[in-house]
């Protein structure tokens, strides 16, 4: 078997098998996608420099170091402004108070008993209000206008995603496909996971502790982290896992963009659900802006940062892929023996679960902290969790950019 030496533009050198000729590998140092050329002995005599790389199908252009579009992600901070306004609102009226203001005192006494009994749904209670709408509610109960909000949110986040990073990292239509896939199939998988017996019991226990007003904050935080954060972040990561499984490589920019699109799709779908179930006929306009702007941005940020973590740590997926992509760093007798050995389905799923957990560990804890803080009305802590989430994404992006900008001599010092 012929071993081919491949060198990235950042100076990192790889030795790969000739089986990878015509494919691309991800540089472990800077995240670029590097095409694997033909061995020198097999190249046509008329081949010009760069011709082999150009022949690789779907190989994206090398990133332009220092592009201003690499900083477009800072615009995600603007989506936090509605969240700040909502959390800074002094003593907003509760839903119960809104309903009380919407009816006469006599009607309220009857409605209060129904609410306290817990046997009546929101729709049954709203049926007794004028126009099925509480006082101060932005939309009536029976409306489809929240779908228009979802469409606007999708257009805004898709436009921002296509503006981030250089052209050629991914096609804009793929971002739309990823968002739609997660907003439909991903949500269905998330809901289906609640039907798996063992997982359903686990989630139910977590959420029971999280919703218990007598629970300690640490218990609430743990409940939301493992009952919500872990499952949602896993479902949002599925498009990136599919891409990695199919191509055996992914650049950090592509992983970030697909993560942003996947998270946005999930957040928008979640916004539609919450509008239909909780907001329509009950809440004011601010909550819709927060749900379709701030919350969508947070979902996008969490999955975007998980995508970069995935691309920056390809060793997490090597054994699961069973040797389809073997950079020189991980080629050793021990690893090769484990890859070549026939693994059982249980072991393969375990390896995948461990890799996913290590990738989503930071986003899922930030997700859980944000939800727990909102549940206990710790608004400053919720804003802190949102700020740290963005800071984690920004730190990863800037770290990858700095790795690209380091001089070649600094990256690979000459041997003494």
C-alpha cells in the first residue's frame, strides 16, 4: 500500500493511504479541508500544480485567512436585546392575572376554581374569555400569524448564516436543508425519544425534579441539563454526524455553519410549538420576539459551538468510523488493532454516544443553566448563561482563526 504525504497550507503534514486519493481530509491544526492528490509516480506528466486539487469533486476552496466575514457571527449578540428587555421588565403580569382582568369578578371566581383544580386545559379556560383572548394578549388563540413570525426568523437567520465566513464553505441551500431537517425530523426524533421506556422514565424523573418548586436549584439545574439539554443538543447535532459519517471529515467553518442552521431550525420549530400551546391568547408581543429571536439565536449558538468542537476533535470519531479516516496522528498498532477488530453493534453505539456526549457537554450544561435560571426567575443568571454561551462560540471561532494565522515556522519548528 502506498503512503502519500499531504501538506496543508498551514504547514501541517499528514501521511495517508492511497485509498483516500480524490477525497479530502480535515487538517487537525487549522480545520482546512485538504485534498489528497495522486502519488507523484502516478501523476500524468502534463499535470500542472493545483490540477489534482481542482479535480476533487465538491472540494471547497481554501479559506481566505483574515476575511471580514469571519467576524459576522458577532451580529448574533443583537438577538439578545429582546431577552434583556423581557427580563428587565418589572413585575410583568402573570397569565392568571391577565385572565382575571379579562372577565367580571363573578366570572373570575368560577374560572379560578377551574384553574386551581388543574383539570382544565388552557383552551378550555380561554373558551370562556371574550374572543378567546386574555387582556393584553398580542394574538388571539386561533391564529396562524406565528407561522409568519417563524418564516421571518428563518429568513433572517438563513441570511446571517450565508453571510458568515467566506463563500465556498457550503452552499446556501444546504443551510436551508439542514434547518428544515432539524426543525422537522429532528423534532420528531426528540419527541420519539420520550417514548423509549428507559429514556422516558429518566426524562420524566429529571423534569419532575426540575418542576418541583421545593427542589434545590442544583437539582433543577441537573434536571434541565440531562432531561432537556442533553436530548435537544444531541438531536441538533445529528446533521453534522451524518455529514461526518458520509465524508469522514469536516472543516470547522462548515461544522459551525451547519450547527448554526440546525440549531436555528430547532429553535424556530420550538417557537411555533410554544406559540400554539402557551402564548397565543395569553402573552404580549415581547415573548414572541424573544422566542423567535433570542431563543433561536441561543439554540444556534449552542449547536454551532458543538459543531466546532466536533471538527476540532476528529479523534473522538475515529474508532466509531472504524478506520475510514486515519490521520497519521492516530495511526498506531494499538489503534489499528482495535479498528480492524470486529466490533459489536452495542460497542459501536456506545462509542458514538461517548463521542456525542464529549462534544455537547459544554452546550448542554449552558442550556440547562439557562432554563433553570429562567424557571427560578434568576434573570441575571439567565443572561449570564446566554452571554457565556456566545463567549464560548466566539472563543472557539477565534482560536481556529488564530491557528490559521500562525506562521508556518511557528507551527512546525525545525528539529534540533
